[in-house]
C-alpha cells in the first residue's frame, strides 16, 4: 500500500481525470490525498480522497507587475504550506494534473525529493504544466503529438486521458446502424458557454434542413435553464423531435446511441468521444490563450474522427449545409466513428495508475 497525493486545478477539466485515477488507485488499495484550490467545492464533493487540502495559489499576470509580484508571494506561501502538509502525509509519490493550483504543491514535492508524475490532458501543454515540467520525473501525455512537450528531455508516456467509469461501460457498444429511413440520433452539449452558443446556433440551422431529414431527426440538446423555453419553441415550429434539459445524468449512454455529436472540444469531451468511438462536429471554445480546445479538435479532425468548425465563422446556413451532407452519408459517419475509436485510450487510467505505482516504488526505495 502506497500514499499518493494528487494535485489539480479546481475545475472539471483537471479534477475529473484526477478523480478517475483516484478511483483506480483506491481499487488497488492505496491511500489518496488531494491538493487543490477552493473551487473544489463545486466539483470535488465526491472525490475519493482521505483528505482534501486547499493550498493557496494564484495565476501570474505579466500584464500587471503589481499583480505578478503578489501572485508570486502567494505561490511561495502555498509552496511552504504544501511542504508542511506533504511531510505530514508522508507521500510516496505525487501526480499533477495541471492548472496553477498544482504549482505550489508539485514544486514543494520536488524540493522534498518526492517522485512526481505530471499528466497533460490536452494536445498542447498548459502554462502551469510547462512551468512544472522541469520538476517532473515522468510526463504522461494524452496525445502522442503534444505541443511544448518536446523541450523536456525526460521520460514521456502516452497514457491517454482517463475517462469516467460510466463512459467505459459503453466503450464496447458498436456504432449504431443508420439506414436510409432510420431515425437519426443527434446529441448536442457543451458546458455553460457551449450550451449558450449552441442554443443560438442550432435551432435556425436545424430549421434549414430538408423536411425529410427533420422528420427523421431525434435530437438531444443541453441548454441553460433560461434558454429552455425559447429553444423548445423554435424546435416546435420546425416540427423537430427534441429532448432538452439543462443536464443529462445519462449523457454517456446518450452519446453511445448517437450517430453524430456536436460539442466543444475540451480534453475530457474528446477523450470520451474517442473511447466511445463516435463522430463529432467539434466547435472549440474561442478565446483560449493556448488554443487548447482547437488543438484537441485538430487531432481528431486530422485523424478523420470528426470535423472542426470555428465558432466565429459558423452561420446557421453553413452548419445546415454541413449537417445535410453528413447525415446523408451513413458510410462516412461510420468511417469517422472507426477513426475516432482508433484514437481512444479506454485503459488510460490503468496505464496512469501503473506509472504512479512505479513512481511510488521508486520513492520508497
């Protein structure tokens, strides 16, 4: 039995793969601690850790010198606090998942000589991970081609991005057959910002589809609560069979039954699509500093597992044209499903757990 400290920024993109690893390590009989920031209260209530430690951190801003210095002092204070906590925990190894809240505890672990494994979820290394890479013993990557990873001359292992157990339950479900008169299942989701953009874009695009396609469509769409009524009315006028909700607790099942998905291209979403093997129109979140979602989508697009569309250039007409083309090409959709499946890493969490255990053994030695 080993003691692991997992370290992650307090958002779902960092916490969900950390949670998947924690579940696997717990199944193997290990002790888990989590170090993160105060945002964990919104995501980490069910995190399988013996204890959750909130460590001070900050995001440095080079545009504001005063803020930059203040952030540096806060990170330094967080590093000292994390060092004290790590000594008390007696960690055998630490695993970082990115985000600036990872920096103080991971840096502290390096000073204490505790072996460290750093996991990158996206196709481009985040800024925190780029800063921490020099302190890691191993880099675990989700994509074989990961921007900025080549500058680190240390062991790199492509593990993939761990996905939820509920997603892996449907990983062996085959892509649903689609005949020329069968119902077409289209699923649309994308977090709060994605849901808002898609609520504006999808209804007028669907209305432009041919009547024959609209009659066959079985649409599932995530919407913000305040948008539900207007979106429902738009689809009612278009005579579309639709199910709308602010949240679907059975989303992995719905994804597995879909012929096509429209979504953002965050790391967890892309990992789940590829594990399931479902084709998708990916619309990256605009405005990201490192364009991480765009890079994720480009990997899928270049492999033939989906199609990237930029939000700034999409119109209802252009989206309708793309949907009309895709939905009338079942063999093309099936081929994209196979290509997405080829990118999937359903055993990512086992690979990551194996690496973590090897680091713990080294730490005890």
